[in-house]
């Protein structure tokens, strides 16, 4: 297994989550009414659904809740929390399977989460929901299928859906949007595939579907979408029933696809855009994190990329190497910075960047954990990241390592 490497960061603790240390892209902190700080985690795959860890003392995290999925042909991958309400996403292995949608939970008693309601997004061409964003207590923004949406290509099944949860017991759809040309019956032509793959490979990286949708209370009329091979979109959602495109940017091709996250730095008219690495051993290098000038929303211009360690060193260490998730500056018990960006880069670990000069991002710190026992690859695969308002850094391993908690000297 690969040894740990670090610069200006130290590991405070590591929790293996009871031997189920594979965690997806769902990390959220709840400030419980009894004063505890609870980190909620969505698992990468079965048998576990989600876990809750008391991280009040970051040096001594404690597992306080862990739940099971209904069956092994599904994953929960993503969740989000506002106050004492949590949204969990369910994605199934094959279209038409169930349960596929979002479930709302009352987590006021963290040891005993209680289901409030379920919003069904299953259908003959739907695998359910991959990722969600929920920070205002009113609307869930998610990448989901629908029973009445027929994609032209089976991997283009998850579109932007807005779910109104102001009455948590009765969630309803408020609006939806998809990239023109991806639905049967669209006037626009079907997009040209970036890297064609067999149709029956539903988890293949070749896709024109939504991954992340970020909507900030500071700018509630805008949604920032990472649309995989479709690139980055900014939508006007002042009328949620009828979202419309304000601007877009897509480097694919020539770059190898999979736009994941589009995070606005609203006070600086900038975007941080990540392309997810989705193949092992550097097969889809380079997967980059981009700085984009957004002063003119309808003319987005890339101006730099974040530095990465050399592919010759990391690309063949095992597992994925390259960009993935960043800390997304969400409201709540969360750090919000427009000058420092925190990201996880699979086998290149957790990395922190100074973007005070957006034309020349610089590495401030990093921590690459040693490869965890029981992983399918010999390296740590740092998969998601969250930074709280105390500047405590939380990250998770995709396959086996569980939850890691860090401090940085920056």
C-alpha cells in the first residue's frame, strides 16, 4: 500500500465506519439540538445506506448511526442536510428498478432518523437520482430520472429536477431542465458522443446528463450545473417552472469529458469547474479543475487550471488520479472562502489551493493518506470533501478508508 505524504496538513483522526468505509459524494454536517456536531455520510454502494458520525471532537469521532439499503442493486451515493431534515438520493443499477428517487428524513434524533416522505423518480428509462443539493430548507435540486422522460441515449437519463419540499410530507416537482437534444422528440439534434461506449454500459463515462446542481441563497435566481460531457451551464431559475440557459462552456472535446461541479465565486465573478476522473491508472488524464471568468455570463472564458502532481508519478500508482469534488461553500456550519479552494483528487489526496490570483492558482497544502486495507486499489481514493466553519477538513475514501479528519497550517 502507498505511504502517506503531506505538506502543511496533519491527520487528526480516521474512522473506518465499522468496516464499511466506502463513501460516496454525500457529506453534510448537522448542528444537533443537544449541541453535538454530526457528520452524515452517504455510502458508495451496498449494503449500507448512510452513516452518522459525531465529530464534535474531531480527534475522537464516534459512529452513532448506520442504516441499510433496501436491496443490493442500488446505492445512496448522495445526501444533504438543512437543519434537522436530510435528503437522501437513491440510484438503482437498472432502469425500472425501485426504490429510485429521494427520501426525506427527520434527523432531530440523530441516532434514530425517521422517514418523512419519498418522492418517486423511477420509470422505464430512469435509474433514479445520483446527486442532490439542499441548503435552503425549501427546494431540492437534483440529478434525477423521470417516468415520462425518454432519453435518446440510455446514459443521458438524469436531468435537472427541482423538488419543492416546503411541505416535507408532500414533495412535488417545481421544475425541470435537460440539455437540448438529449430527449426523444427534441428539435435539437442529439449531441455527438465524446468517447462512445457500448449502449448497455449504463455506468460508462460517456454521458450527457446532470451531475451537480448548485443554487446559493446569495443568488437564488441562478443554478450552476455540471452536465458531464455537456460541460458547464448557468441557468436562470427565477421561474422554477421554466429554467432557461444564461450561459454555457464546454471543453469536451478536446478534453476527455465529465464536468462534475460548477461552483460560483459570486463576489469575484469567477467559476471553479471540476472534471471528474472516472478511469483508473491515468487512462482519462488530464482531469482538471478550471478557473473560469464569469464576468459575462453568456461568454464564459477559462483562464487557468489548478496545478496537479505529475501524471508520471501518480497516474500509475493505482486507482483514479485527477480532479473530483471540491468543498462547495454551502451555507450552514461550513467554511466559505473565495480565495482558498479545498479539493479531493483520488490518489493525489486532499489538496488546498490559493486562488487569490485566479490566473495562477498555487498549492498551499496537501495530504495523501496511505492506501487503506481492504481497498480494491493500492492507494487512497479521496472522493468527497467538506470543511466546517472552524476550518476542520473532512474527507472520505471511495472504497474502504472511511472518514478522515484534518487540520491545515495555511
